[in-house]
C-alpha cells in the first residue's frame, strides 16, 4: 500500500465510514475510460488536463498542485493567480447498500451542494456509480452545473487492494470493468462529460491496480489534506484540521454523504471564508492538474 495512505491515520475512520454507509506532469490529450460519454460535439472545449503515464506506462497519480503563492484574487474575476486549493467531495455508496437506502438512510447531501453554490465554491465530486444510480437527479444536476465537475470513484466502492480498512475487494481482473461501470452509470443518469479522473476507494492502491487501469487513460487523484469529516460530530475539530493542513496547491478530501459525514456543510461554511481571507482561491481538480502542467 502506498506510503501516503499508510501515514494518513485519519483514514482509518474514513475506511470505516465508507464500509458502513512520481511523475513529472505533462500535457497530454485526455483518454476517458471506454464507457465514458463523449464530449458534446457542439461545445468547443479545452482538452481536459491529465498527467502523462507513469513509469512503464502505469496510471499516473496526482496528489496536489504547485506549492506556489501569488496575489490573491477571487474565483469569479477571471484571474489565475493566488494560492490555489481544491475541495473534493466523495459521494460514496457501496454496491450492497441499496437496502439501507430503501429503509431511509441518506447517502446524499443536497444541503452541502446548496452551500457550495451559495458560497460560489468550485468543487470536484468523486462519485461512485452506485450513488449515481440511487440519486440520478442529483448526479445530473451536479454534473450539469459548471461550478462542479464529476469524477470517477468506482462503481462499487470496493477496494482495489487487500487490507484497505475492511472494505470488500475487487478482483484484479474486474478492476477496469468496475471503473467503466461507473462511467456507464453516469451516462444513464444524464451526467455530461465526467472527468477522466479516478479516486481509489479508501485511497488504497498498489502497482498492480495502477497497471490494471492504465489502459483507461484516467489520472488517479489522491489528496494531501484529510479533513476527518467521516463520522465526525465536532465541526470545529474538522475545521481546524482542514485549516491547519491547507497549503498552496492542496487537495482536500471531504464527503458528500449525509449519514456518514453529518457536519461537512457546517465545516465548509467555516473553512471557505477563512481560507479566502488567507488569500486562497478555490478551484477544481482539473485546474490544479492544469496548473501542474503549466497551463494555469
């Protein structure tokens, strides 16, 4: 298991929640997984920034953007300088949690999405295919809002390695199909242009998993700030953890799952104005990847 995952002790809580509920960047053309919907032919879009394949053609892994400071500006004024930071939200639901959803457990968090819209915070949502199937209207709404981007968090939210915080595992030969099944679920939900980014369930991966996914062309996206919002009830403690960990270029991992992360909206409402006062500009993961590629 990768060292980053090992040293993020807060992920032990994250793993339980999820079960319950070095390559230089380079500009390359995006290569979405085969089941990903094709971009709209009527839209003239800048190619999505991705990372070049890693050694031996392995799936590249992105953890954070450039650690550079700049003159702070707001996200809405069209400038590209300032200290960039990306808030990411995992919309988790495992393949076997349908009965719990049917009994009333909520794996979505529309109030959080509303808060991000109100605060005008761009964000990247890493969504499982099972979540998109359970909440297609919400998935479609998020995906069609230019303030957000949807990326792949697997279909089943089963781990791609053994010994990943108690998560069930996906067989090596089924990894690519699991990823592609998520893109199919996004397409059926009406999500346009999901990103060619993939977040491993639990953050767990190894060389074998990177090799299995290399043909899909995705960039694996990790993080460098663990919010600790999974199952947290103390919003102030989570807020402090995010603020203490934030650095220019940071990718913050949070959750868009009401039952497993009930204080996340409150945390966002506290973190956003404070980070803005410190000169941070909120961007999507694609912006950070583009900055790493020298495009931003």
